[in-house]
């Protein structure tokens, strides 16, 4: 019996050693980034890498703001990610409602089609959609960054799964009272799927906020539309001289911290949404 | 991912009244979108892949070259290398991420401070990949990077993480796994919460230790979740662009170039739209076959999450 207890305690110790060891590696790059953002250029390129700056250079943070249009990147990212999120919420919940609760010709085929669109990689669409944007004359405004992402197969799938769990009786009662489908959608469906909408909103927003390839292509001709990730990728151009190179890391802090802090607040909704939308038992 | 099963269970399905008008009205925005941004582009791309076109003239004036782009690519060392990189990247990243995330999720589930641990592991998921690539680029520096100084601490030789063509891809895979663990962990955790505690209690009474419980209860009951992670993980990994593009710019001779990057460079830097489209479709064929293979394997294992 004693031996068994000893083994159990040993296993518990190993368990926490693994967790903490992993957590150390997860934090290390962030810790180093923050520390390096306060270093002088000499400290950053010294042969013996430093873990902490001799004297924190808080001025680095002021310098960055003076040299790159960080606020503009923020504004662009916010407009694009926010608009895409609103559009995806609307289109996904509408289509999800149709697939889950309405009966019409071609429903199964269309739903299979929506699912299969998820298998198509983005690189197939780069050339034709860029060409479309050029035809529409949207390359110099936000539409080119927003409209191509207005519908998400994943979002439709998520909403459909969630709306399926709403009992039909509820909708039939409303129908007997003479409610039209639009009214059912706005007064019954939407309020009931709020948790799933929250999850989809967070997923979409984060995805768009971090999206890089498409904005990189579109904004190559329209610099004032550049989003945060495109801005980050051009930091080495903005800070190319030896005296300014260290500011790249300071600029990164500006871009990493806000998302992490926002998520600290949103994590609850995120996890709850996953559990509620039945991800556990697909 | 063919059609999904209707939910079975307590909700009894009554026959819905056919309402074609309302159905299509609610689908209208999505259908309009898919015809402009999905069907048209796919057809357009297929046509482009048989032309020599630089996007500066109308497509109708481009010269047709038949399937010569495809035959060129299939014997082109650059493209085959790109294809190989993408395959290695996808296989390694998806499998490592899921295995590590599964182990960590089980260890952290019900652990003390589990919310804190989950938050720490999740932080990279909300960080732009471009930023992650840049930070790790610094950590991987050959002479004054943090990793090589840690190696030196243990008396080991420095590794040329991003400049040695045999190592660079694996360095990027390490970063990708580091960045992806948290997201998979979260979904696995949601799956763990759905496994009834009774199963574990019964196993304990029968004398099953934690390892047996893991392999005989946790893994089988999580398999639909794992299938979901595998399928979505591969879809994401095939398209990878951000990390290789930000970290691999100093890697020699395209040793870390992926298909997305290849398409980007061929189309938007060299303006060879035809060749880029053909390359995109070639990888798509690989992806398509691969997805069918995964679904078949899982189905043979008795998992029908996506029927």
C-alpha cells in the first residue's frame, strides 16, 4: 500500500514538472521579447546574449511611435477584422438557420457543397480574387480586404450544428401564432445562439486580425490600407540601420500585448462557446 | 468532409414543412458569395493554369499552352522541393501538435491553477504569426541568439537554426508546434469535459492505473475530437505561409519555401499567373487525396464523426 502511494506522489510530481517545464518554454519568447524591447542596440547584438537590459530604455517605446504609423495599422486592422466579423456572424447564422430548420429543395447538396469549400486552400483563390478586386476597382479601399471573407464555411457549419439543438416545437409554436420565418430567426434563433455567436465572433476576429497573406498582396499597391501583420513584416525595412534595429522588438511588443490582454478577458467566452457548441462530441 | 449526420438523441425530429422560398432567402447572401468568390475563381484559375498570362493584359489575349505548366512543374526541382517542404511541414506540425496538446491537456485537466496554465499555453494562438516568426528569428540567431547561448551553457556546438538548409524547416516546425499547442489543447479540453467521470471511477475500481485509463478511455472517447483536429489541422498546415515567409527569408536556396509562398512569389513577384495556378492545383490534388485517406483511415478505425 505504501509503495502504491509513493508511486502516486511521484506521478503527481512528474505531472507538475512537465506542466511547468512546458509553461517555461511558452513564456520564454514573450519574456525575452519584452526584455529585449528595452535594450540598447549594443546589448541586443552583444556576443554574450543578455537576458535583461543593463538599464531599461523606456525611450524605445517613444521612438517607435515617432517612426512608424502604428495607429494607422491598428485602425485598419480594427476596421477590417470588425467588419468581417459582423458579416460572418450575419451570413453564417442565416445560412445555418436555413440548413438546420428549413426544408427546401437541394438542402443536402448545398450543405455538402458548403462543407467541401472548406477543403479548398487559399492559394487557389489568390490570383482570381485579386483579378476580381482589380475589375471591381476595390484595390484602393477596404472592400478588397473585407468582402472576400464575408462568408465562412466553417461559420455556417458551426451555426448549423448549434441551431440543430434548438427544439422544433419551439419554432412550430411560433409558426402556429402566424410568425414568419424572418421573425423566428430574429426573435427565437438569434437570442438562443448568443454563446455560439460569441465563439464564432472571437474566432473570426482573431483570424482576421492576424491574417497576413491576402493583406500583403492587396496593400502592396495601397500602403494606407496596411494592417498590423503587414506592418510587422515591414519593420525590418522601417528600422534597417544599426542604430534603429533594436526598435523592431519594441514595435512587436505594441502588437503582441493588446491581443493577449484582450484574450485574458475573453477566454471564458471562448472556452464556454466551444463546450456549448458541442465540439467535445462532434 | 461529406454531409454530417443529423443529431440523434432526445430531440425528436418532426417532418418540417417544405418552405423553399424562405430557405433560399436565408441562403441568398451565402450563395451569391460562393458563386462570385468560390465557383468563379476556381473555374477562372483552372483556365489560367493552361495559359501564359501576366494579368496585365485581358485573359482573352493570353496564349494557351495546354497542360505544359503542369508537366513543367512535375519535373521542376524547385517546385518538387516546395511540395516536399509543404508535405513535411504539414505531417510533422499536425502530428506533433496534436500529440503534445493531448498529453498536456490531460495533465492540466483538473490540475491546480489549470486556468493559468491554459492561458499561458494559449497566448501564442492570439499572437500574429508574423510577430511570432520575427521573435523566434531573433531567438534562433546563430551567434547571439538565446537558444545557441543555452546550448553553449551545456557545452554543445551552436546550431545554425535558420541558415542551415537541413535544419531550417525543422526550426520552423518547432515554432509552429509551439504556436499551435494552445489552440488544440483548448478543443481537447472541451472534449475531455464531455467524458463522464463514471468511466474513470469504474476503471479505478477495476484497478486500472492512469496510463491504462488514458489509452483505454480518454483516447478512444476523444477520437471524434482528434479527427476534427487532424482534418482542420491539415487544412491549415497545407496553406502555411506566415511563418516560413517571415523566418525563412535568409534560408538558402528555397529550403523552406512552401506552396503558398511559391504561388505568392510566382504570381505576384514574377507575374507568371499560369504557372502559379497550375502549382496551386497540383497541391490541391495532393490535399484532396490526403483528406480522403485520413477520413478512410478513421472510418476503418470505427470513427464516424463526419458521416
